[in-house]
C-alpha cells in the first residue's frame, strides 16, 4: 500500500521530516518499507498557442509552426506530430528547457529550417497520459503559463506494509488517524456532498436477499455526467500511489477508495435493465465478462449484484463489462456496500481475482464509512463531472445490526500482560488519542483482577478491537515498546529437562562427523519416479505417498517414504562435482508413512489422517571401488563396521544378518539389522547396480539405515565389573577353511569349543594362493585365553586348542595349516 | 696438487672436529677459508696451472670448499643446540595419517543445537511435533479464522482440506499446552514448509525454532528479557534489540524483534539493507483464544511465544549469501564446516 504524504496532509499535520515520520509509524506497527521522493518539474516548458501551421518546405511529414509562448513575438518551430494545427493550445519547450531524461532544448536547423523550441507530447514530458501526438490543452489557459503550474508535482510516498488485522490502514484517512494518535494532534475528514432534500427520486429499488452476505447496500444517483479526464491534482495523487487515471468517474471512485478505504462501484445507469437492483447468490454456475475484459466462470453461490436481466457485478470483487462507465455514459448509479468478508474472500480466491475492492472487503469494511464514502464521491462527482446529484438514495441494511459492545478494561491486566506500571489516567489518555471513547467506571483507581476501570467504545473502523487484550496491544504500541524493562530475566520454575533422545541424537551427530561423515539435510519431498527407479513392487506400502494438491509450478509433490533416493541424489551430485571418493555422508531425517501406526495418543479425531513420521539415521559411502579383507568391497565392510560401532556407541545391541527384503539393495551384499529382541530395525548393504543406473550414479554406493525411533536411546548406565588381573595367553591359528564355510561359522564354532577360558578370537588375515590348496583359504586367527583362577599353564591352553581344532575338523573339515 | 688437497681436507676436518667452541671453530674457518686461509691460497695458486690440470684442481678445490663449509655449519649448529635435519633417521616432513578423515556437521543443525543449548541454560525444555499437521493445529487453534486473510501470510502446501505441511513450528505450542499444565517453558525446533518458489533468500523447506513460556503472570517485559539474554549469549555481544508492533493471529500484543546489525554495529550496511537493524524473530503474548483452544481457563495464565528462522541466523553467522546452498549438500560447501563451530 502506498501513502502520499501530500494527500495525507489534507487530513492531519505533523511536525517532522518524512524519515522521522516513517520511524514513528514503524514503531507504531505500520511498517514503512520504502520512501519514494517524487519531484516532477518542467523548467522552460510553458503553455503556448499555435498561430500558424504550414507544411515544411522540405519534408512531407513535418510542419512549420509559429507559436505564441507569451513572450509577445511569435516563435518559429518545426513539429513532427500529425495532430498539430493552428489554434490549438499546446505545451511548448522553449530553447534552454530541460525535459525528462536530461534532454536539453537547443536552437537547431531541421532540414534547413530554423526551429526554436519544441511542441511536446505527453510521452516526452513523461506525463503518463493516454494518447499519442502532442498534448492539446484547454484553450482558456493564458500563454506563457509555466507547465509546472499544471503538471508540476512534488510528493513523498511511503510504501507501507499493512498487516491483515488493520484494514483501516488501507486508506489515507486511516493512516491520518494513526499520525494524529502518534503526534497527539487532531485529524479531519474530507468534505462531503450536502444532501439537498426533496426533488427527484432515484427510481431504483434495492433488495438484499440475505443480510448475512451483504450487511448493507446503498445506491446513489448522478445525472448529466460529462465523462472526461479527472482534475490534474487527482491524477497526480493517483499516479503517485501507483494507480492509473482512466476518466473522471472511475478516478473518483478509486480516489475515494484510497482516501477513505471504502470500495465504490459506478454503474452506467443507462445500461442497467429495469429499476431493481438485487443482491443475491448465483443459483448455478455461469459465465460472465468482468471489467478487465476477461471471461470468467463463476460458481453457484457466488454473491452477485443483479439488475432485472442478470448479473452486473461480482459483489465486492469487480463489476461486469455490461454496465461499465464509458465515454458515452451520462447517468450513474453509485454503489457503496458492506459485504461479508469471508464471502468476498472465497469468491476472490475461487476466481483467482484479487482487486483493490476484494482486498479491502475481505479484511473488513467500515460500516459507518459506507454512507460517508458515497457522499464524498457525490461531492467530487458534482464538482468535477458537472453532475446533478439525485437527492434521494436507496439504503438497505440488516435490521438486526447492532454496534459492537463496549470492552471492559482492567488496568491490572494491562500491567500483568505488559509488565508495566501504567496508571488508569495514562491508559485512558492513550485510548482517547486513538479515537476510542472511554467511559470511566466507579472504582477508577482500584487496581485488581476484578476491578473494571473503564468501558471502551470502539469505532466501526477498528473492528479488530474485540477483546481486552486488543486494547492492551494498543496501549503497548502507543506507550512505546521501548519502555519495557524486564526484571532481570524470567526464571523458569522447575528448570530444563533435556530429553535423552535429543542428547543421544546430538552426540551421534558429533561422533559420525568425527568418523569422516558429512552431515546432509535433504528435502522431505521425493521425485515422482523414485519408486519406479528403486523398483519397489506395486503393492509396496511405501508407494502410498501423501501428495500435495497445490504444489509450486514444477515442484515435487510427494512426501518421501524412504531416504534412499536422497542418498543417491547427493552421491551423484558430489561424484559429478569431482570430489575424491570415498564420499561419506550421514543424515537424521524423517519419512512420512501412511501405512504405519501414528504411535501417539490422539487428541483430535482427525489425527488419524496424519502419517507416522519415523526418524531414520542413514550412513552413505559413495564411489569406493577398493576391496578389503577376503576380497569383500571396502564400502560393505565399512557399513558393517559402522553398524557394529554404532551399536557399541549407543550401547544398543544390534546384529547384522546377511540377506535383505529390499529390492533396491544388491541381494548378495546386504544385511538386515536386528535389535536385541530380533526385530528388524534397519538395513545395510550396497545399492543394486540397476538402481544406481536408474539414478544415474556411475559408482558404487553402500548405505546403512537405522530407524532411530525403534532404539532405546536411554540404555542403563555401564556397570563396572572386576577385571581379571592374571595374564592372558595368546595363540595364533592358521586354518585351511573350505570355500563353502563362512567366517561366521568358524567364529561361532571357535567360541563354542573354546569354552570359558577363551576370552576373544580375532581374524587378522585371509590368504588364498601359493601354498594353499585350491578351494581353500588360509585364515589367520588370534586367540586369547585367560582364567580367573590363576596364570594359565601351557598344557591347559594346548588342550583348549585341541578341542577347538577337533570341533573345526569335525564340523567343517577345517585343517590347521602347515 | 691432489696430495695437497687431500692433506688439507684431513687436517681441516680434524680441526673442525677438534674445535671445542664457537671461537675455536671460527679460528679454523679463518685459517682455512679466510682471505689468507690455506684453501684460499690453493685457489689463488690455480692461476699458475694450465689445461686439464687447472680444471681438475679447480673442481676438486671447489668441492672441498663446499664440504668444509657444510662441516663448519654442521658443527656450529651442534654448538647452538640444534641438530641438522639429516641427523634424523626418518623424513618427518612426510604427511601424517589422520585417525579418521574429518567429516562435518551441517551448519543449520549446528546453529539449531547452539540455540537450543542457550535456551536449555535458561531453563527451557525441548519438544517437537509432526511436520504433516492438521489445519486445526497449524491455523484454527492458533486463532487463524477460516477464510481469513491472515492465512495468506503463509503460503501453505495442502494434502486435503484438513491436512497440510506445517508452515510454522507454532502448532507444537498447542500440542504442548493440551498435554501439560503451566508453568511451562519449552522450545520446539523443526522443519517447516512454505509453498513458494526458491530464490537466494527463500526456500520452500526451512527450519524454525519456537519458544513458549506460560505461567500465572508472565509479561511482555519478561519476553524482552528472554530475547535479550538469548541475543547476548548467541551473538556474544551486547547488541541492543527493539520491538516493533506487528500482527500474528496467535499472539496479542504481537511484535517483530530486531537486533542491531552485527555486521556494521548499527551504522548501516549491505547486510541490514542500510537500516542498522536485523529482524530476527516474531514474538508476542499468547492470545487468549489460543489458551482457550488448549483448554486453559480464561484469565488464569499469561504467556509469551517467539519464533525465529534458523536458516537466516545461520546465514548471518557464517556469511552465507544464498539459502539454497544449505540444501544442496555439496561437499565443497559442507567441508567448510568441519571441526569445532
């Protein structure tokens, strides 16, 4: 919203520079976002009359003119405009004049003929008027009159941010009220038409079908209207705030809208059928042409203004082309009404049509301004269109409409909410400055929770004030928020409770980053093709996504049901950017699953409509092509190791079991992760080559995912156990293991056969090749024995090893090497 | 000639070795390499030789000069306590091997946790709520009437009439109050969504942190105190703050909180668009209708709430000019946030 200070000064005065006023308004809640200086002057440009016009001797399209610019002697000038002719009054730029765009007029020769100045077009002066060619002025202007007297204009314009609760600030008078309150001065309203009693009747009957849709509808008449341009001061003001002048009638309705905040609509009375105006809802879907020339579908139920043939306006939004004011209009029916805010809002939303009118009506018009705005418009119509105002008007309003109840105000509550110590007098003064009527109550000086100190009557333009606390905000604004001083920090009773889950999550993030993983934050949306790229079966519940119904143009719509796609997208991006593999990432993020139980108590029945939002930890290693122990890919070994370390770090038992239920993982290179109860709480493995190709990732990607909600992140504290101080005995075994036997089987057998003396076993080497028989691998395993009873004797250890070797031989045909 | 050179070499090296201090070493240097030194004398004698003999002797003498100079320098270093590099058995300038490569924490979440830590210190607890939320919690219970322009402030992603992506962390306020009786002081960090096109300062997904304090007589002055304490702790400076009246449906009175620009100290710069102030949060006193939606009796409690955008604060803190960098997950960006932040 733009506010012209020149316009504003019609209603209020203030003793401050514009910048200082802007600061005061901003501090009061009307945020001034920009200040624009308008300085329009035309030095050296004057009114002149064309005395003679003849063809240029050397150019068909040019004219040679003599003009009288008020200096007494005619001036010769060459003009190129087709509409130049003797007798017209023009704007003439003398030699030495400065035109917009740093264009200086000099004496010159045009095709051999001397030209001493220039006859100006609207465009050359940047007047923003309609039409081409030179400007033709009224003939009664004296020659030599400076153009500045006609078009010169200086103004300062504020761009203000008006919050939805303050529709009253969407007008100059509304802002003037605020300025008056801030500076403690008076403000005045613009003049209105002094209704003349008796005389002709309007001849139009108004009927409102439902006052719930339209609380008040007034119609007014103006006859013998002469359509033409509006006065220049009005055009200047409209232009200053960014509106385009059209003609006197349309400009007047717009002017009143920006001045008083009340939208008006002028119908061409001659185009209205019959003598009845009805405000009613559209019974069915229909199609209309609005003032802007657009054909629009309107839904059944849309509020319409109708003549005896059909709709002539979309109530509160825009008029229709069929009753538009044109150059031929001579009689006007002026509408000023109060429409239901939410009704206008719905209609405007549905049609995607937001007008200055709908913007104000949906925020709430001012009931009392309905009549005053019409009277102001009539006064302007009478003055600037030569109209004769019909002294009679139609006014239909809700008979049950009552003014708002006065509000009770307790000074005790003011100070309780604000933390201030203001007095009853101060409060009353502030409210009165804002134009509110204050009615003191008996116990004005008593300050307590139950003592109502005053009743406050709220004017119709402040319908946002409906509760005691709304008044408290007004007091805070005007009293000054910079006056608030605390009592040294509010102390929270009870103090902080840091949730163990938050602590664990934060430590986890620190630990993973120290392990080389870079934390990523990925979008909650997934791309439309992601499910197919992953190859999820048709009945996979994760295909049942929630989809946004009103996405941005081109934006993703589906909420993600798994994190895998984001890992692949981030891997691709960084591999393509040339980062050196292996690339490591982690994220802790939510997915959105409609197929899982919500897992919390429902407070609202509708909560069954919400998805579960399980939180996952995901680790990613991308682009690592090396292999490790036993020829297993290094990224796979790292994922296994990471899950094992995670288990140790969180002190939550997790086990990895070869195999996967995920089609997008490489079947032979993946694990299920199970918790102590055997539930699957995660996965680890390599992404299947086909899926990598579908996501355009040209390198291996391994990942691990753990559903954090499934883990108990508050494990019991560690309990100390006395450790054995007797020395351990270490023995290395070299075993020839058949290819069909896995390390896991070897490990389990060793542990079982080793008995209580075996403290640990550790694989340190796998060797295939020279010296090892075909189909076998040599495993180097280090065993550690220890006893709580004393130092172990060699024979005891030998016996234990014998048992282990026997078990390995019996069960797996494993022989010691060499 | 060669004999003389060999003899000079062994004598000089012995003398260098035998020198027991810097003065003695200097004497050796003068005796051998000085203007009247023995080696200098031999070099002068070269002019009497010719052809191959001259060339060979010249090369040998120069090599000897280099050798003796190095020996003198090495001996000198020994006296001064330092040891020549070659005295080590290993090349200790080779690159080290890190215990593990260094990863990074995302700057957004670092800032989020940093903010939480400050509020923990002030006695706040932490909670969170769903991102896919009911219209009821995101709007209705927060005193956004149906069909009201206040809803236009935030462009919303809808799934259907009743379900949407939360546009703010404020719905968690209501969920918290439904479950607990005051006094309460809580923060709610999390991801929020707006249906708008991305540019350098807008993202359709971003992070907020919400704060809520409710008690028998919490006031706007307490809010001001809390905000000041936060700013002082987070920005580490005595940056003044100011309240500007504003409008949020769920608070009354509502304010926007500005802090003096940390980049210029209030004199005006590009960061604060020449205003000297940076908007850091919206705040206000909890609206009675919100208490009512939460089921609290009228008039029993007062409370304040505040909400701030974490992205903007992270951008300010780290000098990040484009919000989209936070969500691209490019390692060239992420790697800049390694280590202690």
